[in-house]
C-alpha cells in the first residue's frame, strides 16, 4: 500500500480523497494555488505546497509543478480527482515515467477513450450499440453536410477531445452547418487546444444513463449499476439519482454487460464510467467513457454501501477489488444535488463572494460533501460547485423527501446558490413521477418568488462570519 499520496486537485474532491487516504492510514499532500490558501483541503492534508497563482493554467494545470511537488515530498502516488488533469494522457504518462503511481488508467487508455471517434470504434468492436455518425474527424463543413445528409437531421457536432458541453452544437438543417461547425470548432480549440469535431445522429429527448465500472489488474471487472443524469443544463449535470426510474432489472443487466464489454475492449483499469443515451423505446447507445472518478460517485456509494475512492487507491496499489465490493448489491435509492454558487434568477450567473453564514443539514439519510465554511471566500477562477448534497432512502419517494428536507435545512448566505432551484425541481410533478428526460429544463420555469426555509438562515440564529476587513473597520471608541 502507498505511504503518501499527492492530490492534484482542489475543492470538495480533494477533501474527499484526503478522507479516504486517512482512513487507509496514508499520508496526504495537497497542492494549491494562491487563491486556495484557506481551502479546507489545504488545512486537512498532512502537507501542502503552493504551486502558483490563481489561474488554473498557472497552477492546477502545470504538470512540472505538480510532479516536482510529488518528488520533494516523496509521494509514491498521485490522485487526479476529476477535472483539471484527470483525463490528460500526457500527465498520466509523465507521472508513470517519474516512477510515481497514477491512480487511474494508463495514459494510453485515457488517450484512446478521450478521442471520441476512436472510442466509438472500440465500442463497435466490442458489440456495444453506438449512435450512427461519422467514422472519424470531420475536416470541413462540406464533409459535415454530406455525412448529415446520409444519417439524417437532426445531428450533433462534438469535440473529439472534450466533454461537459464544450465544442458541441445541434444542427437541424443544412443551412445551420457552416456556422455550427465554425463555432463548435473554435470553442473546442479554446477549451481543449484541439478543434477537431465528429458528428452523430442527434437522439431527441433521450435519458442520460451512465454505468459505474471498476476493474483491477487481476482480471476482475464489475459494474455497480447505473446513475440517471438527465437533469442537465447546457450538458452540465445538476441532479443525479440511482437507480434510474426508467431502467428495469433486465435493461440494467444489458447495459451493464455492454459497459463491461466496452471497458474490456479498452483494457480498462481502475474506476471509470461509460455513458449511454437511452431512447424512449428502451434502446441505448454509447456516448462516451469518462476515465476518472465522477462528480456524482457518492450516489453509487450510498446505493451499494461502498467507498469508490478507497477502491481506486487499493486497485492502483495492485490489490484486487475487495470482496465486499465484488459482492455488493443495491440496497437503497440515492439522489445527489450539485449546489453551485450561481444565480438561478439570472441565467445561473456565477456568484463568487464571501460566505457569511453556512449550516449543513443532518439527520438520517443525508450526506454533504463540501469544502466551504462560513468566512470562506469563493474564488472566481474555478467552477462554482460549493457542495454535493446526497440523500438516500429505502424508496425513491423517501430519498426525495429527505432531499427536500436537507435543502430546506441548508443555509448558505452571501452568494446566490442553486438551492431554491433544486427544491423546485424536486417538487415538480414530472420529476416526482420519474417521467423525465434531458429536455426537462427546456420547459421547466424557475419561480424566484417561491422561497424555502433555507432562504432565512438568521431565523435559526446564524450570524454572518466576521471578516478581517470588518475587524479592521470596527470603531475603536
């Protein structure tokens, strides 16, 4: 087992990794930018090294700085978390070349699965259903028009090197091709330094279903069921749940078997996720593979009673998947809400600011993964995720009820947050019935006049955090 692990990330996932390491008796090293000096992952790690100024390109994306930090602290492994360098094949290779273990799949696998066109070909070879589309990279709008004519509109242009909605455009007729091709390629180039695009048939109003995979170096490979990720805004997930209301035991087995076949074809090792689109007729199609731990991994942990982060570490250390995970069965229904510092009243505009009051909900069936606290200044340089609230129960209805209670108990004052948005989604009849798809937010209307208990933190006596500035400005006489 490892003696010391460096966490090449920040925020709640860095803190989550630190907790898993400490439970395994492993020392931790945090790296941080100047903007994150007061973040909890810095406070709770055994060692911490500042690697640069606030911008990611000058800190969390600087491979030489991270490798140097691992070397001077004698770290024998690096966990990349999600985002940043987690799916950077060059980073994984550089870590391995430095005789440090990368907690994740080999760089070659990351590269192949990150190339969406190549990944699709591998899935075809494994017998996994794929969406009709281009055979590889599209070189020009003219070529795009020819392919679109063959497979039929609507189609979707996607960045070969990306995800998260970047470099992605839906095209409904030939007149839209040239503009969509240009904007998608430019966005992909800016986001991933790779403007290459491929094309797929656009599936109208599908559900977004992903399968959690675990694979070790001893030949064991399993799936831990599905996560329903259809509540999205601009291809960014906002609420996830498991099991999916749309997936029967028979369909779960077919999707799980397909995911394992695809992962075996990719020679996959460690934790990964294969994402599918599920149409209204119960047909599913491969979309992409994420070669890292997912933001929404706690949903699976609560349903199956496992710790995916510990399992990642054990697998990377050469151990087989533990017996309790190999034999795990789904026991609960779980839901996750991503609480972001965004203003749902104004098109989800980011709201970085000082958190003046913070109260985390508790009680049976509630878990909150967060790195923030009262007095914490939300940096403007990174994503807006403040916390992940997870509820679980014996039934979907119980999990929804507990999530509603958790949101109403949660108090975050200072920034605007998505708490009221989440509460309204949970109360919506379409969500409550389980009959929803990725188009849910196209017709959902957020009502800013509806308030919840979470909007009134001072009712329970929470006082704004005292800042250094306020101390300085206090009258002295």
